């Protein structure tokens, strides 16, 4: 098991690592740490990346499907470790979510990741990977589209991805359809991702730190009572103690959106931090890229989440 964390990574717990900024000609390696995927859909996503002036590396045996997994645990972890170790690869984009990232967390070389920080992008089940890398290495990771969803991505999704990983500009997330469940402002680093996946990280060595953070949550295909149960579970586990703010992304196929808002309002009744719901991030289109681990300012009343630049170069 690759649990060792080098001195640089230990220091990174207090000083966040920003990955090098991407530019035209940067090489993006494709990883499949979770579920299997459709090859034609992936290829359409890769063409989108090439049209964005990136080069793409597809590792051998990326299609080594094994049931609901994209190959054996050791294979999926080794592919990811090799991409981080390869000096010719500048960034890593996950092929798909699904399920499986949690299984490989103990097999990852966090020492290498901290020594050679790179842009890492994905969402859904990839939340487990983004969270573990951020917690173990202090590396800013990116909650954004996967390669297969790029095939049908909007211009807003693509522009959001480029701003986050290939620009020195601040990432400002504005969602006109968002709702301020509790107005107010807050500043802090952002953590979170897929609600179901985060619940399965609670109690493990890979769980994120929530205190003093702005917490982002999203999900898909979960009945309202399950959303309620997971939020109550996290509240009982102390995950929301001392947080600075709460941002909710999409909850598609989770029943009546009004019912989800009612559940959130009930679970967080009496909370003093701002709550913004309906941000265009997660299982939705557009799916805006959020730099996890980066500092941001939430203004729920103005429906904005403004990040500092999350890369360096």
C-alpha cells in the first residue's frame, strides 16, 4: 500500500500546492480510475480536447473493463500513478465516473503526486480521487467534466474548464438560476463534490477536512429521502461543524427540485453561514469547473462563487 506521504506533502497540508498552468500544446493523459466507458464517446471527447489545442495521451489497456470497473484495481491505480510520474504528461483527465475510485485510494503514490503536482480533473465518483489527492498532498484538484462528457459539452462548460486550468484569471462561477437559501458572504477554501461519494469517505483516512471550508455538494438519481439521510448523516458526523458556507450544485433526477431545497432548508435550519443552491456544476450541462482546495469568496445574495487563480506558471 502506498500510504507514505513525503515531507513536501506534509508541508502542503498547510501550504496548498497549485499545479502548473496548462497552455497550447500541453499534454493531457486520460485515466480511468472508476467505471468502464464507451470508446466512441471517449474519442469524441478527445477530439474536443484537440480542438482546444491540447495534445492527448491514451495509456495502453485503458479499455480493460472488468464488470462495472475499468479493469482491476491494481491496473487502474497503476495507470494513474504512471501518468503522474510521466514528465511528458502535464495534466490528467478522467474518462468517466461510475464507481471504483474509492477502491484504489490505498494504492496511489501520493508521494509522487506531491513531488510532481499536475492538473487533475473529473466529477461524480471521481470525487473520491479528487478529495484524497487534495487531503494527502494539499494539491488543488478540479471538479469538472470528464472526457466522455466533453463529447456533448456546451461552450460554457469548455470555457469554464479552460479558465480554471489554462488561465491566470480568477474563476468566477455565476448561476442566474441559483437560489440563495441563506444570503450572506463567506471566504475559505472549497471542498466537496458528489454527496453520495463523500458520505462513503466519512470515517476513512481519505475524508476531507470540512471545518473552515466552503462545502460544495451535488448528486444525481438519489431519491429525496436518501438526500435527507445523507445530509443528516454528515451533520451527525460533524462534517458541517464550523464550515464557512454551503454551495449546492445540480441534483438531477432526484425528484422535485423544490423538495430538495426544502430538505436542505430543514437540515440546516438555524445555520449562520450562507447557502447558495442551483449552481451549474455536477451532473448537469453546463458543468462548470470548480477548483477544490482553492480559496474562494461566496456571495449567496449575488449568486456568485469567486475563486482565486488555481494554477501557477
